């Protein structure tokens, strides 16, 4: 069953400032897709999800499930399953009773199951979430991860058309989240269940999503596949929310991107930003460091001073303070010494000293383990900075 | 346990719903109700509640207020300013005030003692505190007469020593009021004391504060709102108390007649106007006190949170 | 606050003061009535209990009190539900209305009924309300009105609405959800409120005295019986019934204490659940 939202909004009740919890959101989720709504706390993602479930009424817009307009229908009539962050199991019922609850409720147009059928279904679902034999346990006897699995089984029992999950792993220990995520993905794919999952954890979003919708302050900023949003975001918020983003002010003309005195090739698909001031965005793992421009395989961006190198387990991190080009666009140094940091002459230092350290951009770099030593890069050294993959963001 | 106006237990509404995922949207209230717009069921319930409360409480209140001012403001004050009415009001206020002071002091001490010390029979004593709420007020009056009446050993002894009778006199009224309001201040202060962080106490003690200083400067400021609301409740109760007073004080006009007893006798005598006047005043006072208590409790809870 | 064993002289003094006060104020009168009733032995007591007016009064009191309690429980739960689960303008005013009967003098409550329905009153009812049972029922309902909402509201307030929302998404109607999800969690509060209501209703005097006219054998409740017995100088009768009502009150208090302990257990268990993580 597909989901469609058209211009859905929800106001806060402060009349003076008509602030919106959800502002004019439109999106579509295809049948069988796992769509992740990603945003920070208070961004409106939970509100949006609850409007789809019918637990909150929108102030405007339309919600369609499988072609049926459900905007004004109560949650009972919508055929959606909902999983809460705090599991919200019925504490006074056994696991089996919890799961069977949706099957014991009389619904219009649906023949109720008899006892044997219910028990079979409960057993089937317990197997699905890998908690066979837990029928007679009480919720307070279970761990958080187990309770959440039961909550999932309970939501799936009446075979809903759509599954909605509100930060389902948020209350759980970090260590068990990974396993549960994988299990959820497997179940969702096995059932081909149209699913919307709300989270603030971008790692979770990457792992689970077919597509991600980035939401901030009630607005749906961008929708796309994880790799696309990571590598080619169109919004600054998306870029910084989905990972570490290096941003350098630049200007795009008809053929190239100018950063200070430097010029690099304009990436494909950025024609719309022609003639505008932009932010050059590149990820830490796309940065190349070398002792001279000739050694760079990517596009040369400028010269920097290594501020720190640190060990981070599977990788090494470095921070580079870019001293050329300077923020005011002035190219440092004699053109002849461009690209040869060790050959920079004394007068350049004066130019650099005009800017406080804080004004000079700091570039985050991720290197393969051992790369820093191989490249003979240490604190205080000057290096050439290049980028392999990058994109442009409009200045907001 | 925090106690409401009638002594029933209230639980703090600030108990955080742990990790509710609607936390962000609860910081700012959403514009409308959770229930869908055309939800007849929800509206039906709401209407029932409104009609029930409106009919049972709103209408009687309005009735008395309207009737009280029926003859105009002048007539209203006339009915209030008769010597009998004034005497009744004065007696009511005096006894209520005396009772409130005593009850507040003893209530705070009792609550403190209950929370602070262990002693054999403590649980029993704790349960016992609620007894006056359950006992019919009339029975309270009867009990007091049986204990302090002029014909009893105790009563005549006291009268001989002090020249003051208990029954049919203001002291008896004060005793009756103390009895029926006994739990109010205690149950208002007790939960606040129980929730008091041990850290503050220990901090005061490491600074070599005596128990008394600790109490007065660390503990009392925190419980003050609860104390005041408990005191207000006692006062309000005292204004409206009837059953015990009519037994203990008799019905002697100008002498031992409180406001409520006065109203009763006027109704019996058929003088509606006089009865309505005082009733209206009592209702207005009651309403004011309720609002005050509500405000204080809200503020008290936000204090406890910090 | 930390709980200590009393050690200092000041501590003992405090305990002695508090217990002494409690004894003099509350226990002594109770002792007095037990003594006073049984002063001349059991015989006069049994005699007094033989009075047909008394049994009628007791019957009436119980019927009225139980009816008032039942009605107030049903409506009280609805009021709590509306106040805690719905948001609308004027909600706070309704909240205030609920508290009002506590500070209302019962006499005035009865009085308003007379003004409304009595002879020459504003409304002319098809059947007798004042000086008859309906009026007495209304009077009792009025004075006991706040107890159930004030007990149930806090429980509902601290109860997370999410299990209810889960039930809605699973297709349960509001009534089914209330019956199977909410009620199991709040029933202790409801029963506690009901017991408080019953205790208050049984002991009610002022409002009923005004509204009923106190016709013996017809509209006389137990408390009115006591009042009349006193003015008739039927001491033993008055004391006996007083003791009876007092005894019932104590019994109800025991039930209330047990329920309170139960409520604390539930709360602790719920806290435990969330701490498993």
C-alpha cells in the first residue's frame, strides 16, 4: 500500500506566532518501501508520523493510504501498525495477549479469528521476532529489546497495510540496536511491508532506508536515497546532519568553481547555481593530502597547516587549517610558490597573520590507518589539500 | 501523599512520563485535540462531563449568588448586617482562625515527626491520621459532647478550674474544627517532606547547622507552599463545617452560632433572604480559597521540580 | 528526608507532643463514645437498636449512599477522563468546579436545592424533589462529588497515553480500550474514590437535614436520626447509632489503607519496569 501526503501541516497553539510543528509537508512512499524520516528532536517528525497514524489531527492537507483519503479517519479505521519508542506494551497482559490484542478486536468487514487461528498467528509472529516460547511471560519480565520485539509483533499481528515506527530503538542500549535493526530490515523485506521509520540517528537511517526524508523545524528539506543525500545533498542542513561536512565559501561561474584564487571544475548537475555564491561541500574521506600539487590526483584546493592528527580505531583523523586561499579571497604568496608550501616566503606570513586562527577554515580529514606516517604528515606541517569528490550547496 | 481538599490522596502531576517520544511536541501544546474532528464519542463524553458538573455544581452556585443579590445590593448588605448575622460571622471567623493556626503548627510538627523518625506503631499512626475524614461530622460532635460536656467529669473539672465551659462555647467549636481538619495540613506537607532531597539536609549539617536551623532555613522554605495550602484548606473547611458544630455549640443565637448554623436556623425559620445573603458570601469566599489553593499547588510543584 | 531513630531529648519531646495531641484530640473522644454508649451495659443498646425508625433510617442511609456513590463513580470517571485525556477551552474552569463542594457548606448545598425545587422555587418538578428522596440523593451526590475525580485524575495523568494509542491503532474502540487497557490500571484509584465517597455519603448531615425535612420513618437518615434522638433526650439511641456509623467509618478506613498500599505497589512495579534497561 502506498502512502501519500499532500501539504500536511500542524500548528502549535501559541496563537500570536502561528508556529508550525509540521509545515506544508508533501511526500510519497511506494509500496514495500522502507522510508526513514530523519531529523533532530523537535523537528516535527514524530508529529508527522502520528498524523499518518491518526493519533493527531492535521490542521491542513491530505493523507492518503493506498488511494484512500484517511485524513479524517480515526486510527482504528486506518489499518496502520504503530511501534512506540517506549514499547507501550499492555503491562497487565501476557506476551501472547499483547500480540493477540489486535486480533481480538471486532473490526468492520473483517471476520474475527477463532481461538485456534489466533494462537497460530501469535506463534507465527513470535517466531518472526525470534522469541518463540515467550507466550506466557509478562512484559516486566522482559528486557527492553525483547519488549520492543513484542511491540513489533503486536503491531504486525493484524497484518496492517502500513507499519509506522517512532524512534523504535531510541530507548535501547546502543549495543543491541544493531542486531534489532538488521532483524527489522529482514522482517520488513520478507513481508514487503510499506514502512515509515522516524529517527534522529543518521547511522540508523543509512542502514535501514530505501529512501530518507530529512526534516528540520517542521519542513521536509530533502528526500533521496542514502548515498545520494550523503554525497550530493542540496541543502546545507542535510549535508551537516548526515555526516561531517567541510564547507568552503566559493563562487560558481559558468565553467568553474572559484575558491579564493583557486579554481576547480564545476561538478555535474550544479548548473542551476551558475553565477552564485555557494558553499563547496566535501566529506572528510574525500580529502587528499600531499606535499606538492603534482602529487595530488584530485582537484587542488589550497594549502593548509596540520593542526592535529589522531587515532580513531578504524581510521585516522586530521584537522587542517587552511591558510591559502585566505577567507577574503586573497591568494597568498607568489604565484611561483603556489603549490609549494615549503617554498613560501616570509611576506606571505604577514598576510596570513592578518587573520585570526578562528577565521581560517578548518578542514576535517579522514585517512586510512598509517597514512599520516606514510605521507610524513605531522602537526605544524604545511600540506597541499585536494578533493576527490565534492558538490555545491546554495548559500541559504 | 499530597492531599486534596477533602483529604483524598493526590499524586504529583509532574511525574515525568519516562522518555515519551512526544516530548518535543509536548513542550509546546499542539493546536488541537488528539481526537479526530468529527468524533461524536469524544464530544459525547465531554458534554456529559460538562452537564454533570454544570448541573450539580454550577447551577446551585449560580442560584445562591443570584438569589442573594435578588433584592439588590442594598438588601444583600442589609441581610448581612443584622446583629445575629454579624455575630455569627464574627464567631465563625474567630474560631476558624484560631483553629487554623493551631492546626497548621501541629500539622507541620506531626508531618515532620512522621517523616523524620521511626517508632513502634508508626504505620498504624500514619493510617490513623485519616480517621477524622471518615467519621461523620455529627458523630464528631456527639463524641466531643460526651467527653467535655458539662455533665461529664472532665467537663465539670475544666469548668471548675478555668471557669470556662467547653461545650456550647467557642472552645468546643475550636476543638470540633480541629478534629475534622486534623489530616489536612499533615497530608499536604508530608509528601513534600518525603520528596525532599537528602542532599540539602546533609549539606546544611556539614555546615554545622543545628536541627532547628536546618528545619527553619532549609526545609521550611520548601514546604511553605504546602503549609499555606493546607492552612487554607483547613480554614475553608472550618467556614463550612456544620454537623459537628450544631451538636457541640448548640444553636444559641448571638452566642454560639456560627455562620452555617445561622443559615440553617434561618432556613428552618423560613427567612430565605437572610439565609441567602450569608450563603452567597460563604460561596464567594469558598471559591476564592479554592482558586488560591490551586494556584499555590501549581507553584509549589514547580518549586519542587527545581 | 532521612529517616532516623529518635535519640535526642528534643526528638522524644516532639514525638510525645505529637502523639499526645493526637490522643487528646482524636482518640479521647472516640474512647468517650464507646464508653458513653456502653455506660449502662449492652441491654439499653440492644433496646435502642430495636427501634423500627432506626432500621428504616439505616436502610435509607445505605440505599441513598450506595446510589449516590454509584452515580458519582460513573460520572466521576467520565469527568476524569475528559479532564485528563482531552484538551479544550474551559478545561481549567471545570477542574475548579470539581473542587468546589469541598469548601461549600453542606447546609448551603441543601439550601440551593430548596431554592431550585421547593415550593415557590424556580423549577416546578413533576415529582417531589425536596422533602423527598430525590432531593436527598442529589444532596448526597453534591457533597461527595469531588472524591472520585480527585482520585482518578492523578492516576490518569501519570498513566502514559501511549498504550491507549497503541490500542487505537490496533483497531480498538474508545470503550474497548478503556475497558481492557485503562481500567485495569486505574481501578484501584476508582475503588479508593468510591470508598471515600461512600464514607462521606454515609456521614452526611447538613445538606440532607435541610433538604429532607427529617420526617421520621420516611425521610430520616441515620444522621438525622441521631440529631432527633439527641433532642428527644434519647441518649443511648443517639450514642448507639453514632458508634455504629463511626465503626463503619473505621472499617472503610481500613479498606482505604489497604487500597493505598496496593496503589504504592503498582507504582513501584511500574517504576521497576522502566529501570530494567
